[in-house]
C-alpha cells in the first residue's frame, strides 16, 4: 500500500471514529451551558443575530457539464490553492458519488486557507452541508461547530442549521430547542412560512421537507398547532 493510499485510509478511519465519538457525546449530553458548553455545542439560549459572509453555498456545477468541469479543473491546475474552487470541486466530486475524494478536497481547502479567515470558515461551512447531505449529521455538526467558533460571534445560521441536523438525526427535542432560538433571533425568517421559503431557496427538497416538519413541531410546542 502506498503512503498516499495509507494516509487516505487513516484519514477516513479517523473521521469515522471522530464522528462516532461526537455522536455518542451528543446523545449522552445535550446542549446546555454558555455559548459553547462542555459538549462543545452552541447554547440554545443565546441570541444569534450576527451576520456571516462566509455562510454561502459554493456555486453549483452540474457534474455532467463537461465544459464547466474542465474549466474548473484548469483553474485548479493554474491556482491549486484557490479555496473557493477547491470547495466547488469537492461538491462536484460528491455529486459524482466520489465521497472520499470530495472529503480530501474539503480537507485540502481548509488546510491551505489562512487560519481563522473567512475562506476557511467558508470551507468548513460548506463541508458541513456536504456531510449533512451524505447522511453524516454528526460530521456536519462538527464542521459547523468549528465554523461558528472561528466566527467568534453568534452567527445567525447556527440555530436553524443545528436544528435541521438534530431533526434529521432523530433528536427532535433538541432540534425544536434550536429552532426556537432561530425564531427568537429572526422571527420574520424562521417563524413565518413565507420567510422559510425565501431562506431555504438553495436547500434540497428533502431539507425543505424536514424543515417543514420541524416548523410544525415548533408551532405545536408553543401551542399554535402544526399548521
């Protein structure tokens, strides 16, 4: 086995172990305490009103669009440390079913980005979405925790994304707690059906469906019914 192959295998193994360990800690603990409690999770009691210019989806490229893919590959040959292009390429690889190579691209983008920079937060944030869409909710939470910590404030995307991840992982109670924090911070966005439609334009159909169920659960939790 080559050194490169062994390194990729070790990285994949460590990622699985870290994700499993995180999921176990989330199940055993729950979100409480300060901004980041003993479990490392953001508090459900804080007011998340800070904007974050790193919380942007990478521009989508159809993996079947050969010209666009070739242009992206050419850009990376010319500028291999281009973080947005690396993140974009990671999404392309993921959409082609090449999860290990996509993870390698995300990891590389994070390494070459300036530590703590907007570009590094951008890579972590997109990596979280990629993992969520690969059914790795624990991994998504881990990446988003890092992105939020690097931000240094209370970015407004934290409660709705953590709510979505926990809802999909089956922890409905914690998901609703985070969703309540989302509504407190931005009621016109997360507490209103029209606001939801606008806020989730770039989400997948499955994510929108999950959020609709979460929205109904939130309404029921405050006595408004599930409408």
